[in-house]
């Protein structure tokens, strides 16, 4: 590795004299970065339906897509222009709708001034297409100063990613994953939905068409001129880490966007709707509920999680969703009178971050959808099949001022686990802080979470949220592919500041 990453050791040099006098800095918390631009009133702008990408080719067995990653201008705040980075120049990026068993070819052309890496989050993907953080797509004109990783797959200008889609239907998403700079790149707009459908889902009488809506929820802050506000060390995104030390605990915005729209409103009929909800925030957690609460006392019926359908519907009063998690839910608006309004709120925050969006129930309508009592088969590998148990501690070092896993910062050259292909393992993970832990390649089932499975741990997961001081045990089956992958905290500022580790399926 080049010296730019090792320069982080300066934090240790700074911490040592502080320790000597008993003044070791506290663990950094996520901090609010207030906007300098005036924020709009909530619920004035209609929700934007996200565009679905059309493949440029569908012949044979593969659907081919071609996106250009480039800078563009967006209209987010009234009367102001927000420069973004976007897939095909839009934020959020185009939604890819794929089908199980039919591969997707995604060619990305990089017209940004910095390298990019694309990761299909939740995808069961070969290692060369997974978006390892050093597998850079350099700008067409070249880029000096990127870190050296002997195993990195570097390309100039463009790269083709192949996604086999050999997995259950689920709500996935794609985003930039460049080492040290993921947080800043996603904040600028590099994220989009990837909806994988299968025959099991399609045969169920769930809401569909205009009554199936993907909701990407994220927080942002804005400069006075309307540009995104973010605490960058280097505005050119060349010198790591991207984020200033004062915000290494996580960046919180004060404006909530849903599909890129600030606090939107959506007209709905008094029928069931299906919402695929993604938390695409860098560090903010949400506790979602409806206001008013429906007559039955449950805001949502959860039908799916990160890895697809649950075995059976799960009524939920609230949904606690950490960065990168997805929830597939049904909301029955027939429980509200036509002409009424219902707010989706965030009880985990007050003020502007406590509002998400508003639903305006316009009229009664015929509803032919139902929620089946049985949703999908969730194969359950028995814990007795586990060949080993591994332990991983996610914690902050006050001496070195780094986010670490098992006391070590990320190093692409170090392998932290080598599970065997088709084996089952138990991983016990422990947290000193709030850490949403994400594993690439695999799905897992939660055996216990803070002493027992939590109310939001059902089905197959790829991300689990740990509260401060909390532990969990997860059951993982390492199938699909051999090769090098990563696991990490999905608080993106923690991730960029070295809270990642490698595993290699052998």
C-alpha cells in the first residue's frame, strides 16, 4: 500500500500524548451537518417514480445495460441547482429489473474525474464482478495516486459487470464502493435499485403495477447555493480518507429525500400498496411508522427482507431500518377514509428528520390483491451443520483513532477468514457502537441478536444492525463462488475509515 493510507497513523501519534495526560478522545458519534440553504416545506412535491432502465440488448440468455457515470445537475431544492454524480446522470440511478436465472451484463463508462467501483449489494456474484474496493474503473484520461493492491483488477474508462441472478427474488441495490471514498460518492448520488424477480413472487396476488413502489430513503445536507454539503478533507477526492476527522462517526443530513424528492407526497387509493423500502443513508437509522396508526394497530405487513420473501407475513407496528437494509412491506390504505392524509414518520429523530413523506388517500377503489398466508420457502441450514464458529469484534480504537475489526484496520493483503465452499459457519459479531454489518456474496440467518432473534431479523439477511454493546450470532452458508470478498460496517464513514475485512471462499 502506498503512503497515503499509512499516513492515517498520524492519528496514533496525536493520541499518544493525550493518553499520557488521561485525555484520550471519546468515541466519535454520528453528527448532524446542518444545511446552509433554506429547506422546503414538507409534502409540497409529488413523489418521483424511479425510471426503469431498458436493456440495450435482450437477445440470447443475457440482458445488457450500458450506463455512463457522469456529473449532472438536479433540481432538488426549489429555485436551486444541485450538482450530482449519477448513473446515466440521474439520482437515484436507473432501476434495473432482472429475473432469476437470466444474467445481466452492466457496462459502466466512467466520465467522472475520479475512479469508481460498482457493487451489487445483496448480489450472489463472482468475485471479479462483486465490486471489491480496489477493483477500480479509472477515468478515461487516467488517474494518478490510487492505492496499489497487487490483486486489484484495474480497468481504464469502462468495465463490464456480469450478474448471474442465480438467487431468490429480492430487493437489491447497486452503489459505488471505491476504497476510502464510498461515503462521499454515494452522498453525491451513486446509488440505484436492482429489483430481482422470480416465479414464486409473480404467482402471488400481491399489489403490482402502479401499486408496487420502490422507496429509496436517504438524508442530505445542502450548501447555500444548493450543492450537496459534505465534510470533505480533499474536495478533489484524491487523498484518503474522504471525510474529515470530526465527522468520522458518521454524517447526518437534515433533509430527508425519498427517491431524490424532499419530503414528498403521494396520492394513493384506499387499497393495498407494496413498498420496497431501502435505507440508502450514510449513517442515519430510521424507525418508520404511520401517523395516524391504522385501526388494527399495525402500520405494515412485512413480506420480505434483504434476501427476499419471508416464510409468512409479519405484521409490524414500526420498522427499524439501518443503512443498507431493505424491507418489503404492504400498507393497506383501506384502513383510512378517502380524503384523509397519512404521514410516514421517523420516530428515531425529531425535527426535520422526523418527517419522511405523506400519503393522500384520494378515493375508494377495487382491490384484487391479497396477502398469502404462505410467502416463500426459506431453506434453513441447521446450526448443527456449522463446521466452525468465528468471532469478530467491531470497535473503535481511541489510541489510533480508527474503526477496527478484531483490533485491525482494513488491509487488502490480509485474509481474515477462509471458509470452504458450500460450508456452513456461525459468526459471532460484537459491537462497541452502532454498526450495520454487511457481508458480500452470502446471505445469512440470525440465530440470536441481543440474546434472541430480533423482530426485524426474519428471513435471509445480508446486513444486521448492532446497537452499542450488542452482539449477534449469524448462520452463513458459503455457496456460489470461490474468491476474495469483504465484510464491513455499512455506516459509510466507518467503512471508509478502515472498518472492513476480507474473507476468501476456498
